[in-house]
C-alpha cells in the first residue's frame, strides 16, 4: 500500500469528528490514534512516532497553536490544522507556528484524505534533500556540517527545526542564486497543489532570527530580493561598502 500503514494522530474534542476522520482514514489503511485535548496530544506526539497530526485549533487544556509551537521545537511532524475559524489571522498564526496545511470546518472527509496523502508524499519526497550534498559547507560567519546535521555560527552551534535546516542548506548550496517562493515550496517542501507562500516567509523570518541571535552578520547572509524571492549571499559585505563610503 502507498501509505505503508502510517501513523496519524487525530486531535479534536468532538467525538463525532474524530470518529468520522478515523473511519475515512482507516479505510486507506492508516493507523489512527486519538486525543481529545492538547496536553494529551503533545505528550503522545513527543513520546510516540507519528507520520502526521490532524490538529484542531480550539481544544481543551492546551490549544492547537501551543501544541504546534511546542512540537516544532523538537520535531518536524507534518501538521494539518483543523478549525472552525477561517479568518486570515488564524491561518497566518497556524503557519507561523509551523503548520503545513489548514482546513476550515465544516470540511469534506474526502478533502481531508486528499490533503493527508499529498502532505505525506511531500514529506517523503523531501527526505533526500539533506542526504545528497557536500559534507561541509562553509562561509564567513556560517558553517553547515551535513554529516552531523549541525549549524555553526561563528563557531557556536545553533538549533534549527528540520525544515529550517533544509531551507538554509538548499539556499547555501547555490550562493547568489535567487529562488522564488513557489520554487522553494516545490523544492524544499515538495508542495504540489497545496501550500501557502507565507510558509516560506515565516520560515525565512524564523531562520534569520535564530542566526541573528548568534551573529547579525550571519543573518544578513539570507537576502530578500524584492519581487523575486530569496537568495544566500556570502558577499553581502562587499555589496554594501560603496553605500557606506558615500555616507561617511
């Protein structure tokens, strides 16, 4: 079977919704686990091995946003948010804490199934991104040790989520090359039909913030090219010198 009996955690405080999703997903041979509150869900996600989580936003004890935020600190488990709130602010908040997709209630179980399959395919396809590269990539202020899966900024190791690491590595492999958001979604996230361009912006923002905590210069390596996308620019210092000279 395509899904190889993958494990999916369904988190919702409504029994009816959990039963409905469980019925449809089990027909496709997924192994379904359930939680009806955020605290139990987070404990299960941190201690267990799940291929994807369907996570309701409004759940007791700990809401879905906080569950996703805490999960993203240690794991890259695919997250599809389920919520009755369809406002843009809630969608953006979900993406900012690491959600991969967003489905507004009421939803079609078939649509959920389609999105689950698409997201799992993307994550499976994305795995080789960090496996077929040079062992060490080094620039001023920044070193990527791909064997050890470590990022060193001016000699200090920093912690990145798996997707932040993939994004940084992808950009650093081809310095000065500009990548549009659509291309980054396609190549790093392996998105086909689903995905929000703000996912890229949010990850770039978090990546810069983490680099900046160790070195402001390292954060400047990731450059926004307005209207086009992003690039990794190791020669940014040389590019700003003429302006600095004029100002002096």
